[in-house]
């Protein structure tokens, strides 16, 4: 069935226990995409928060710290290629809700892939203007096609080399560039604290909420390491370490990068920052053309690496769903190197279709603006489901502390505040896309979900596939007298 290690399993499986901390960190950091986030997210957030965008980034970082803390309460106990939706199954025990969260995550990642593909088009146009070059539309279109095809195809290669070399190296270079940019601007302008003060806000509470959500979606990408559960040695320890490492390094570098942009632009006329299509390029271009060229290349690579990470994650969700008979059977097909074949190609195909339809319907700029709405909403929705379920999960295996309840309530409140302030009232195009997602879930559940058992397969410490009920019983047994 799978043609890879662990063929003695009763289930189709991925390559077991071949990844270590380096590869898990690579996946977590790749989706965090610090430079790509500063180039796209921070630039957009400035429109809403003005000079206070570093404050919004700090808030998003603290929110992500809370989220990763919540997430590791799950990942220290459970591991699975299903990631978040397997956690929610451990909490709620509902296959309907587990399937809903699984498809929510897949949809969010497909939207992110399409969003990044459009971002590459705009990035090339802007970068060309800084070099005095007009990028022909045909070349920009080819770049969009490449942004969809490359992450899809390279995700079919050996995951150990992919995460441990291509993704990790590229992400580390991004961090070094942002730190270097921060140091340069501090040496030039000092370290004023104004960007971290509420008085620097220009868009009020609503603007700060929008900037917060935009930044939160970027920084919290470290959690996608959970999808490597079956392929990671000692997954309940290694994955949590990889997530924390990527969050701290990636999140802090994003704070430094956003701060450097604002300070480098000049606090006295920061309102004009929104007039620049890409302030980071403009500021680094003022240093040297060579530095600008390096920044453009790394920014493009950051978006590509992010798409690799979410494609890897989405494919493993579909693979695990198919293994649980809650998705088309074809999704269990795995290459000899252990990579989900049909599921990965499906993610690429849907990404391509969504990107094409969005551009034809809304235009490039319109697609860039609209795709971010369902992307952020679905991203936050999935995490809210797990956050609310944590006390229920811990109640099944051990006593629930007051601190866990308080943390869960605080994270849910943050998410709901950000969503309401940002997306209400919803725009027409974004509402249509969310409606399509809702219809997809209903149809998917009727055809596959109702017949399968979404969320019922996880892996043990030796990465062998086991039923969730067996794992829960084992965890309860480890605690002895759990009521």
C-alpha cells in the first residue's frame, strides 16, 4: 500500500521516525516565514496601525506564545499527521467536528498558497520598479505558476532533506537579514520606544486589532510542525521543542523587522509609510543595490518556503483522513520515499484553481486583498476550536488546572476580538469564498466523513499507528487515579 518503512502496520503509513529537531524546526520556521511576513504582513498592517505596528507585532507574538503553550499541552501527549484535528478529536470525540477542523486547516493552507502566489506577482512588480525595470506581465504570470507548481513538486521529495536543508537554511538566512537590518537602523536612529506605545496608533482599536490578526497568523505558523508527528523521532518531545524554537527566533525577528521599518522611515513622517508599496525594499535599497537584491531574493524564497511548509501539512491532513476512511481512498497513496503523492498533487491543483479564479474574478490587487480574509478567518477558527477543547482533553487524561482554563479563555477572547474587529461586517467576495468552504464541508461529510472516523488514528512514541482510544487509555493509565 505505501511502499515504505513500517509496512507491517495495519494501516498505510509514512516513513516513521526519520526526522529530528533540525527538520521539525525547519518546518515550523518555514511556515512562520519571518521575512515574507515582514514584506507582506507588516506592510499591510502599517495601513491599520501606523507607527504602532511593532506594538501589534508584540501583541501577536505574546498571543502566539500563549497559543503554542496551549498547543504543546496537546503535542506533549498526542502525535499524528493530522495535527490539530487529531487534537480536537482527543478533546471533543466528535468526528463531525474533527472533519470540520481538518478541512478548515486544509482550506486555510490552500488560501495561503494562493495568497502567496499573488503576493509574488506584486512583489516582482514592486521590486522591478526599485531596480528601474518593468517586469513584463507574462513573466509575472509565469512566476505565479512557478509559485504554485514548485512547492507542490518539491514537497514530493525526501522530507528529511527538504526540511533540514532547503527550508531550514532559507529560513535562517531570513532571520539573519532581519536582525542585520534592525542593528543597522538602531545604529542610525537610536532606539526610541514610541512604536511600542498605544499613542502611536493611527487606526484606533479596530486598526490595532486588524494589525494584530495579520501578524498573529504569520507568527503562529510554528504550530504546523505538528503534522510531522508520524515521521519524527520521539514526537511528543521533539515537536514541542521545534515549535518553541521557531516561535522564539521567528517571532522576535519579526518584531525587530517591523520596528526597523518604522524607525528607519522616520517617526515624524511615518504617516507617509503607507504611500510606499514596499517600505522594506525602499529602505534597504537606500543602503545599497546589492543589499536590496539579496533582500528581494530572500523575500521571494520566504514565500516559496512558506508554501512548501503548508503544502506538506495539508497533504498529511488529507492522507490521515483517507487512512481513517474520511477522504477519498486515493489520498493514502505514498511514494517510495514516504511522501503522500495524490494528496500533495491535489493540494497543488486546488491551489492553482483558486489562484486562477481569484485573479480572473477580482484582479491581482483585489485577489491579494480578498484572499487574506478567509485565510485569516479559517486560520484563527481552527486554533480557536483546539483552544476551547484543551480543558476537555486534559479532563480525559488528567486533572485540569485553573491556569489551563484561564489560558484557554484568554486565547479565545483574543481570537474573537481580532476576528470581530477585523472582519465585521464581511465583504461580499470574502463571504462567497467562506460560503464555498461551508458547502465543501457539507458535501465532503455526506460522501466520506459520515462513513469514516475522522480523528481516530494517532501514533505512539515509536511512531506506530494506534487508535486514539488506545492512546487515551494509556495516557490515563500513566496518571493512575484519574477520576
